[in-house]
C-alpha cells in the first residue's frame, strides 16, 4: 500500500479527474503508479458508447480448462450462455456500468410499471384536489402514506438490483 499526503486542492482536482474518467480515485492512482513504474499500460477511464461504431465484432479467447469451467459456472449462475457472459463482463468492466441479464431487465420493467401506477394515483389525487380544493376529505392521508411506502420500496429494489449487478461484474481482488 502506498500513501502520500497532498494539499486539499490537489486531492479535489485528482478526485475530479477520476470522476471525469469514470474511475474511483484508488483505481486512477493505481493505474498511474503502474504506468509510471512500467508495470501497466496508460491510465484507462471508462469507455463511452459510440453509436457510429456499434457494430458487433467477434473476439476469441483461449482459456485454460479450469478458467473456462469457472466462466461457464458463473455464466450459468447469471442465466446466460458463456459467450454472452464474457461479453457482458468486458462491457461492464470497460464502461463501468452494470450489465443486466434478462431477469434483471424484467425486474426493472416491473418496477417501471409500479412507478407508472404511482404516477397515475398522484394524478388522481391532484385532480380530486383541483375539483374541490375545500373538500380535502376526498384525499386520505393513508393513501398518501401508501404512495410514499410504494415509492420507498421501489427505490430500494432498484438500488439493490443495481448494487447486486455491479458487484456481480466487478473483478474479485485477492
């Protein structure tokens, strides 16, 4: 582990640079140190999508049997064929964004439907309030509390899904 003390302004500028490159400050520092001592390539930030260069190409990778078996097992756990799993792994690590499998995409779609239902309920409440602003009994506090609870549950589901997906694609450090 290396440590260095720097002025707060330098630290803030370094953090901004890491954010600009889509990296954690520790990852940027590691890549800079490795590049400086000749143990690594140039610093790598996240890869941004380029719509003009989005055609799909094939990449063949040869692996020892034990790694291939481990990759097949991980792919099976994610419900993907090994080739799709490997492509998603590369995409996730280069873009620094989680890649969702079909089940996760279905969960997000379900969540979107729930949020749309919440939006419709809020519209109905607003309509009732506009129709008779003096008759607030038509809008019950319990209904508003139920909407709040639904929104909180939905946010928690989305956060857990994204966190799980990110963790599933990160390389495990020794």
